[in-house]
């Protein structure tokens, strides 16, 4: 039986992503663990730590991050992107020589800006972003199949040890995900349109509905059709996490928002002047994108 990818894997932050990764790493699908021989869980919340112990999704729970990372050959930061820098600075002196430091955050340039200046020469930095999630959070929200048939994008800085990148990719592959390397700046522009802008729109639309007069607002909630319900699902996401994402990817997000605003104004003009060809073209383009997602098993 082959050795696991890591002897000791430390996960800091046991929300949806962290607890899902922990569950997957604890599995014994072929009689032996494939991801890590030992899983150490760490969270700043005492309640989360207690819940992880009850759920049994880690071998050891250590609330002190400096102790949790001791002798770990891989540490994955599963905290909001706004907290990455502080957590990394706290644990950096305590990482084992040769350790790999990774994350699961949705913005990568900000992660590199925070961590590269304090990165030790004997620690490999392999930022990662699994494109998976739900609107729920906390240790109970996770499930071991969350990453099945999803992408995990890796954005290692230039000069990163290829062996370290391969081990992080192997971890995500064992979770059922497909991995791809990508430049951090390109990652942030892509995610601005496929994830960050849709969430911004969802929060905004729900805010607009909430600001309506009481009678109209009650009817919006009572008669909500599928489209509005889909927006409310997205809008139920963790506010701290999304605040940090918006602020840490502001340039790419604002660029995509400006482009969307121009397109929305063009659609408004078409509706105002009865340009049915323009309207049908935009709807057909939307349908084509949906068909493409279905063909790529991303729907």
C-alpha cells in the first residue's frame, strides 16, 4: 500500500471547506488513508473545535495554531481571505522546515501580497482555490463529496518547488477534484466574473427587494419565482467571507461590474426602444452558455 501524500496535514479553519477537506482526508476508501496519515484541526472558535471533536472529523483538535502546525508537512489555511495574512504571520516561525503552506481562498493576488514578504525560504507556498461551496458554513456544513468533479485552481509563485505543487494537486485529486495551475492575476479576473460579480448582484437584488414598500416586499417574498429564489440562495452566503473577497479583489471586480453595467444599460435601451433582435440575441447567448456548462458537467 502506497504512503499517504502527507504524514501530517493541518487544517486551520473548519468551516464548509475546511471541514469537507477534513472529512475526505479521514476516509479509508482502500483500507488506508490516501491524503494524510494524521489530520490536525485548528479553529479560533472554541465552539467549532468542540463540534469537530464531536463529529470525529480529525485525529486531533488543537485550538492554538502555533501548536497545530508543529511537524506538519502541509498546512492549509481555510480562513476568510481577510485573515490570511495575520494567521500566516503567526504560524510562520513554527512551520517545519520543508513544509508546504496552502490555502483555499477566492482571491490569490491578495494572498500572495500578504504572505510572500514573510515567507521562509524553506517553506513552499502553493495557493489553492477549490471551486466548490454552498451557502452554509461551519463544521456541520461540510461533506466529503463537496469537491467531486470540481476544479481546484493552483497559483504557485514563480520558482515554487514543482514537487510541492504536485503534492497539493494530488491532495485535491484525491478529493475528487481536477486541478489546474494558473497565474494569480488571471485567476482573480476569471473569478471576478464567474463568482464574485454574481454574488455582488445577488446581495444587491435582495437588498433592493428588502427596500421596497412593505406591501410590495411581502408579495415579493410570497410569490418569489425560481429566479429570485436562486438569488436568495447565493445571498445567504457568509457575509464576512464575501466582504473580504470583494475588498481583496476590488480592481478586477469593479472592472467586471463596469462592463456588466454597460451591458445592462444596452439591454435597457433595447427594451425601451423595442429592439427585439438585440433582446433575443442576449437570451440566446445565455442559453448557449448554459448548454456549455451542462456539457462540461459544471451545471
